């Protein structure tokens, strides 16, 4: 549909889940990522009832030339906002010139005002330039990516000798068994570790339905790898794949078995498998800048670090779920709640924090 406000003149909104042009456009655009795809948008809709949409300057009958995909996050607890995209590490506006970027970002800000949203947030890979006035950089993270074209031998040579290489060899000596797939047993074992890991971090876990829907919506592009010691699950990761890119999305473990090196071994297993399939890059996801342990872990793999800044309009808007009050309260409470109760809290709270 064509939107009628002045800032939205000649800007059209389409439904990326029903309009086949969106998937075709994402497939041919060089900046298209797994987070732009219809299956990922279906996942957000199925789990949290978010409403995905795309703003574009292309009319209803032409081939798409550009687009910014976003979700309407509606919550009585935290307010309504437009986010591109919730629970996605990054989501580059798919535009090829500054004028279209300015028109579409300005249109998105106008739409947020029209719908009485608290703010609109963009999560681009690269800093925004020439956007509609009113956008300003907000939350800032690190993004790590590893070049798989180097090959397994060279990548292994570059790994931190003590923290990564030694732990991979320790896992091999422990004869850890790695199982990979998408079945219910692997999901059960992985989610048990997700709950325990998040509890150690003082945070509620994502709802189990989120991971179940990842496997359903993303299909063969989503894989769970779980490491077992004497039939007991001690570590697990969930990866996604699109094109030549492998995405390390989630990891969880049993803390008492950390010395066995399960997590480095699982990631190395995923890397070797990706190289064998001809993949060219590992996207290791975002890290909070102050999480020095996670940042150090990723850099010990030889991954390249870049800045990842989220942009918001109005610039003065404050996220109701920032690492301020919400984060401090969660960490005080969640570390002492029984696991079953914590999972229930996660099941009810995440749709409000996207």
C-alpha cells in the first residue's frame, strides 16, 4: 500500500511474508543476510506475534529496487516501537544510494510518529550517513567475523594456542561425542543447557518455542550441535546458514565441564564442516563492548572485529529494556529462581523486549 503522510509520499509498504518480490530481492542483493529472509521474519511472527513489513520506493507491480524491513513490536508493558529487526544482530537497509536511504529512513520515522510508537530503531552493519535528521547512534556493540576462505589449516594455526587450540585437543582426548541435527532430543538437551547458562548469567532464557520455531521455520539452514561426555550433554551451539555465510547464533554449556573444551570443540567442528561445504565467512554475532570475556573468546579465533551501532529516532528515546534498570533487576532476581520458573518467565517476557 502507498502511505499518505508527506514524509511517506511515494513510499510503499509491503508484506514480506506474502509478497514474493521480497525473497527474490533479498536473494539478489549483495547485503542480504539471514536476518532479511522470509523464514527469519516468519520466526519472529510465529514466536512473538510481531508484524513484519517492508518500506520501499517501488510500486506494487515493479521489481523491488530497495527496502527496509522492520517489525511492529507492540507491548502494553514496554510500549510500541518499530525495530529493524528484533532479536537480530544486524539488519542492513537494502538500499544502493544515499537518497533512497534518506527517504526510507525518514519514512520509517514518520510512520513511527503516525502510529504513536516510542521510537524506530535501525541495526545496520555500517554507520548510517545522509539519513533523515533525527536519527542518532545509540547502543554500540562489537561484531566479529572470521574469513573461512583461509582454510582449516591456516585458521587453526592462527587460533590462540592455550585458550583455543589446547582446549580443542583436550576435547579430542576426552573423546567427546558430537551429535548434530534438528531432532527433538537434541533440542531438549540444548535447551536444558540454555536455561542453566542464562541462570548463571542472571537472565531469563529465551522461550523454548523460540528454538523450536527456529528449527521449524529455518529448516535445513539451522543446526544444533551438542557435545556429550559419557552420554551426558555438556555443551551445545546453534548455527544458521545462508549462502556462503555461517552464523554462530547461540551457545550454552554445563559449567562443571568447561575444562573439557566442549565449546571450542563444537565451534571448531562447525567451522571445519562449513569449510568442507565451501562456506566463506563465519558471522560470530554481536557482543556487548563491556563483556570482555566474550569479546576475548571471539578474538582468540582470529576473527576480525568491527563496530556495530544501532540508530534510533527520536534520538532522545530510551529503550525500556536497556541494560539499565531492566538488566539490573533481572540479574538480581534470575540467579536465584528455580530453572522451571525461570523458563516460564522467559516464555512470557521476551516478546516485550524485542
